[in-house]
């Protein structure tokens, strides 16, 4: 019996570190479904890459189309277990402010990814030099449920207008670009990572410019939603845009929900960070992302499993 006891104890001494090492790596989720954005957008491109990485690491994974507002709902309901949204959305969701029908408190972050800047592109020669000039004109924004729609509504109101005073058409970024190129609208908007393919396309086809956001208008926006901050579109980002454009922005992040276990969130975070160089190659909007940046999302708590990973690796103090 003593021999058996000593043998068993010795075996456990060897096996226990191995077991703990396995647990420290997290547990693979059975499925990772990522709510992204419209095709061709940074969320769509980056989300597809993350999905491919998950698949290569033995996890079934796919993406679903969505938007910054609707993604919070689908992730909260666990229809998808991860998704992209923006900092400006999350306080509204927690408080149950419109368009959210009730308070949503089970959202947590995997990490920050990109800065989403508000682009308001207009056609040169269309007689639009200010937001006031948009009154009565045809303009393209996005469907209800997208952060772009919310941002543009707040921006118009901050400038003394409303959507009802414009001839609004709705669709994704590519829709807006095509409408502008076909001269069916005077401009289109998106709050998105940059450079954005739809804006690159439009700028290469016709002569365009961007409407800036001045300090007074931004202050009015921030009274409504403090998740929008001052930002600039860098000079020469798009053809014909020789100077920086003062605008507003909000940070994008990958979210999950509290139904996802700590070990599963740890695995998702670890897998993304360890493949960050691959992700950074697929879109310019994420080329500056670091693990330290990912570890400090605004407006939302990190999932405990994600936090554990960042702290173990020294990315979060």
C-alpha cells in the first residue's frame, strides 16, 4: 500500500503541473460566432480573419452581418457569442436608452481594436460646404441599428438639423459610395475604421471633400453622448484630401457576454493576441493595435477571462 501510495503521489506530482498548464491556456469554446458589419468594412474584414484563426486552432467559427447597435443585442442574447461594437453604444445599452428597449448588463470586452471616425463625404460642386447646406438634399446613411445612423442623427441635431429635413436613403457603405458616384446623393456618411474601402472608391472616382466638425458642434454632440471624442482624419488619407479633417470618433471593441466562461474568454483572447501580427496585416485600421491597447477598452469591463490573460502576460497592471 505504501509503495502504491508513493507511486501515485509521484505520478500526481508530474501530472498536476501539466493539468494546471492546460487550464491556464483556457478551454476551447465549441463555437465562436462573430457579429461583424457590412461586407468590406473593417469589422467584416477583421472579423473574418479572426474567424479563420479560430478555425485553424480547432474551433468552429463563422461571422454574421450586423451593426454596432444590433451586435450588442445579439451578443447579449447569446445568438452570437462575440461581436464588434463601439464605446459610444455601451452606456446607452447599460442604461436602456433608445434604441435599446431595456437595460443590457451582461456585455463584457475581449479587447479594443480600432478607432472609428465619422466620415461625412460630399461631392465637390454639389453646393454643400456646411451641415446647414444639407437641408433638402439627398444624402445616404446606413440602416437603423448601425452606429453610423445614430452618430449622424446626433451630429445633425448638434448642427441644428434633423434627418427629416434631408432626403435620406439607407444602405451599407458600398451603397453610399455607389449612390454618390452615380450622383443620386450629394454625400454619404459612415463612422468607421480608416482608410475605409467605400470612401477610397468614391474618392478615386469623383472629386469629393469632407465636412469638418467644429468645436461647438462636437460639444453639442458630447452633451448627448460622451462616447464621441475629438479626432482627425489624417491628411492624404483619401484622394484630394490634402489636409487633416477635424471630426469625431469612438473606439471599436470586440465584446462577449457573461455566459462565456472565464476559460473560454481566456482562450479567445489568447488566440487573438498570439495571432495579432496576422490580423494587423488585413486592414490598415488595426495596424497600430497592441496587446496593451486591447487590454484597456473604454466604457465596458473586460471579461474576467480576458483580464486574466492580459494580467498574466503583463499587458495590464
